[in-house]
C-alpha cells in the first residue's frame, strides 16, 4: 500500500543563501499559527519544517535545548539536524543525534540528519563545506537508527542532498559508500572483541 503524500512548510521569515541568512521582519507566531490553520483546512496536519544547528561539542547543550523546545509544538514537525562543526568532531555529532532520537524520537514526525552535505561551497547554508560532512551523514544516520530501535522511537530518520547531475563525477556517493563500509568493518570488529551484544544497521 502506497503511503499518502504529505505536505509541509517552513513557517519562519528567513531563508538561507550563499552569504548567510536573509531575514525579514520578526516572526509573528500567532499569525503563523492562523495561516497554518487556514492552509490545512479540513485536511491532514501540515508538517512544520524546522532546523537546529549543531556547531561542535560546545554547542550540544544549546542545541538540545532548542530540540526540546521544538518537541513541545503540538503539530507534526520535520526537524533538520544541521552539522556545522568547523572542527569535524563526527563522534560527538553522532552522539548528539543519538541523544535527540532517544529523548524525542516519539515527539517528531521526521528527523533529517545533516543538511545538503554534498553542497560544498555554501557554508552559510549547507553542511557540505564542513570537515567530515560525509562521515557525519553516515555516522549520524547509523546512530539515529540504532537509538530508534533501542527506545522504540517512531520518527522517520533520513537525509537530504541537492540534486547531483553527475554522481559518478562528483565522488559524493562513492564517499558515502566508503564511509559506510568503514563503519560496517568497525562495528564488526567491535562485535568480535566483546561479549556484550551489539547491533548494527542492515540494508
């Protein structure tokens, strides 16, 4: 059975660009709520597209606080966890994603891990310009999926990229494959060296 098509909206008055955020007047959340109600009509609830930026281990507490605040919104939320760490601490990033899923995996409709990691020239608008972005995608998705299984979370977990007109030439997907292979080997080594059962993502 095919799942019904869902629709969503980014409700805030800002947009990302190559030179940073383009912002307008302050957001009027009461007006946003009224507009969303009008758009919905008698149909299913619209997904709210929201973003939280993680910029390194020192930002984890603030990012977690933002996630917790968004988790209280009484409508379905499609939350993007953005990887913007100049230091490239992929292990800390994966731990952050795992925390989000473990704590709030039933509060959100979907969690997107990284934002356009194959876009490398727009550091103000996408994650690909930051070191370790490919590994952040792979490790973040694996960490989120493991946490989802462990706690029985319901949020869909995935990622998004910009259209790649020549995948063979870009090297991005080959890099994702290689990162996944390295991760699989590491997890296999960990399972072989401990008597404690571990789990890994399959498929």
